[in-house]
């Protein structure tokens, strides 16, 4: 154990950000032990069991309860590593980007601090606990269910571990506060006239303020994500770099406006499960994810259902992706004062840590409260009381941004009246028998609002399960077959309704990527929510990905669906395609069948296209592009 710790310290690179001041070093990477085993941080112990489903023989999982059951390892684990030797005369801090979901931090066996909440960063000063050399950091990370910690229930795996990066910080005695709320210590108020007010929290001295002006600032937007940087320093020599952008983002009577221009958001939802590593994602994993978001043409992302890493917000600033940033209030709440205090703390930390990002257009208060609420907790009113308080906290910490929320209960008027702007989650044709148009009618009537967002819509889709023709009506969403064709059909129908209704200020596809939800056993896979546009391993873009690319990008797209369907016992096939390059001609085995114009959402469709026995080549051609699939008729 000792050898591992020493080797890691030797390899660590300590960098000074400016001459006499703050020094930072990454404590991520190798050199950590977790319960005695060598690991690399970011790390989770649930990379495998967090996405393999409940054990065989369990009763069928209840939808929405992945946080609670023990179908993956829920434990307290002890991490340790060696710390760099402290520089005499400086103050030392250790900063954690995220530990799931409770952390106790010790230096040389003495408690440095505790943090509760999986999704926000925290830092502790360790100066007084350090010896001149050979210091050992220990962290107890605990992802067990706790009635006083949000979330209490949710449809995603709560991976355990030190699953984001760790940093060592040394500062002069008087320094910019790296501890309070896990934030940078500098709050920016940015005005589009070029004035920036920086409020600096100082440890060891009075708080300070700087005002500076950027001449003729360029506005930040998805089309021009212009960012500015400044070094903020104080007299002691300590300094931090801040990055910011100039933009206005607001809701008016008829919709969302960015820089005074109305904009209907083309959004996707993203969980922080970044593929086979679960939550223990690297910056490269996150870069890859957002490259795909941009490739599909989205201009907004809902970070479901909790704050994600600092790097995610940085990427969104850089790529010009508007962010809906959410507290972990989901499904149901607890009446305990400890729970409320924890939710308020997590909300406060989210705002403190991410308020300087121009990409954040709204703070989100909740997702689907009252979903799966046990009888003894369904008493009217007290959850609303808690949420009113959390909204107050969000507004107090950042009056500049609207508070939104995602509801699935049209009838709960008091709940839905709390956020400034309301959005609904809807799965017409998947969980329910309505259409999107019927849902719209219901929501507008029930809420009394003139405009609404759609925080989630979608359907399961396994790109390796196919069905042609699709049976009429609904499939069993918890059943073993989630044919890709159904996902395409429902997204096209939903988006047709969304695109043609001007009262919808934005809609967020559920979800960008398949993600771990260990309580699920459906769609031919265990432990996965398969409503993504891309598979969890990021290897397969589903047909729905191409649907949005055709609708949302300037790329020339012609795509024939069901290319992974290899054989059929039918004598005829359904041919669905997407074209944003105009009329499409269908050829089967080289014979021209006909030409069609794409509909309002770029879809062309032929039904009952005859097939010959054996191999068939189905080809779409349009404007010099071609897209084909082969299908063996058995
Ligand atoms: C809810 C919930 C999401 C997601 C979705 C689904 O709407 O808000 O977390 O899990 O259901 O896929 O069923």
C-alpha cells in the first residue's frame, strides 16, 4: 500500500497558476486505494453491477425506484492516497468535484469534514491537519440509501465512489475562498453593456469587489459562443481565472428569448452516466458526449436530474449549448427537517458553483414530484411547501435566472404554479394511450398557462430489435421487445406536434444516450433505460439520431431506417426514411417504386413494399444522395 502511495506522489505534477500565489495539483488518476484495491480516480464500484439489472428471481422492479433497491452494491468504502508535501507558510485545501453520495474526509486519521450530496463539489481546508511530509488522505464514500438525502427515488443508478476529480490547492494566508459552497470564490454579475462586477469572498481578510469593463462585448449564443477570461487577484497575490459571456436569457409572454430574439429550444436530456464507466467519466468521455449532442443539432440540454460536472458546464459554454440545470428533487420528498436542509444545501451549491456559466438559462426546481409516492406520504401540500422554500433559495442566490420545473401531474395545480416556467414530461403512445396533441390540450387547460415547455418525451428503442409491421396500439413498455421502429414512429409523431405548436417554448428529447437504471429489465436488456438516441456504449446512433439530424442541422441528410434489420418473414416491408434535401425516390432491387415529398418533419414512408424471396436491396435516392438497406425475406 505504501509503495503505491509513494509512487503516485512522485508522478504528480504540481503547477503554479501565477508567480507567488495559488498552486494546484490534480489528485485524480492512479495512486488511490479503495477498500485495499488499487484504483484510478474518477472511480465507481458500480461500473458493472450498476447496469446489469436486478438479480434473477427478484420481483419485477417497480418503475422509478432504482435509487432505493440493493440490486447493485450500496456500501461505505474507504479510499486513501498520499498527499503532496505542504509548502510551509501556505494554506492547504482538498477539493472534490463529486463523491457519491456522502463523504467523510480524513487527513492523517483526523476528520477534515463531511459532505452530503452526490452532485456538487466541496472543499475542506486541511492546513492544521498536515505534517511536513508523509500525509495520508482518506475518504469514506457511501452510496447507501438515506431517508435524509435527495434523491430518495429515481429511475437511474446511483453509482457510488469518488466518481469525479480531486484537486489539491495551496494558497497564501489571505486567499480567495475555495471552501464556501464548493464554489470558486468569485461571483460574477455580467451586464451586456460590458460591465462585469466580481464579488470576491476572501478567507483571512474582508471580501472584495472588482468592476471591469469589456469594450463592445460580443454576445454569447449557440451560433457564436463567445467567451471572455480574466484573472481575478487580491493583494496577497492569490488569484483565480474566471470565464464568462455576455447574453440575456429570459422568458416573455410568448416564449423564450436569447439576446432579445425568440428561440424555440431544441433540447436533449443527458444523464451523467457516460457509458461503460458509469458515472466515473473522464473529460474525454464528456467531450465525446457533447460532440454527439452538437452533431445531432441540439442547442439545449437538460442536465437530468441533478447538477453535472464542472467540465460539462464548461463544454456547454464553449459549444453554445443552453443548459437547464436541475436540483435532485425527484419523485418524492421527505418531511424530515434533515432532508429539507439537504435539498436546500444541494440547490444552493448548484447555483454557487455554476452561476458564472453563460450557458445556464434556468435553474430547475423538480422532476415529477408525487411520482410513485407511497400512500403515507401523499398528504396534500407539504411537498409544495418544501419546494416553495427551495425556489426561494434559488431566487435569493441568483435573481437573474428563471426557475423551471418538469411535472407529470397536470392536475396538481399548486405544484405546477410554483416554478416561473412550467414544462411537462410526456410519453404519449409509450406509457399512455394519448397523442401529444391531446397531452397539449390537457396541460394548457389544467395549468392555465399560455406557454409551456416539454422537459421529456420519447420511447424505448433497442436498435437490435425490429418489428415490421408494428402492431396497432401500444407495446408493453416494460416488456422484452422495444423495436427501433416504434421509437422512430413515436418521435416523429411527437415532434410533428411539437414543431407545429407555437406555444411550446422548447422540448427536450428523452434521452440523448441510453443510461443505467438498474431496476429495469426490459427491451431485451437488463439494467438499461433504452430511450436514448445513442446506445449506452456510444457505438450505435439509432435511427432517431438521424431523425433529429435531418430536422435540426444544416447537414444534408438522407437516411433509410431499419438498416440493422437483416431479415423478415413478411412478403412486404415498410420503408421509412428522413430527407432534408427534398423529394425522395424509392428503388427496390434496382426497380423504381415511386417518389415522395418529405412531410413537415422530413419523413417519407412507403407501406407494403413487395419483397422477393431472398436478399432485397432497398434504396432511397434524393438530390444526389443515396441511403440503402438490405433485407432477407425468409
Ligand atoms: C420519467 C423520469 C425520467 C425517466 C422517464 C422514463 O419521466 O422523469 O427520469 O426515467 O420517466 O424513461 O420512464
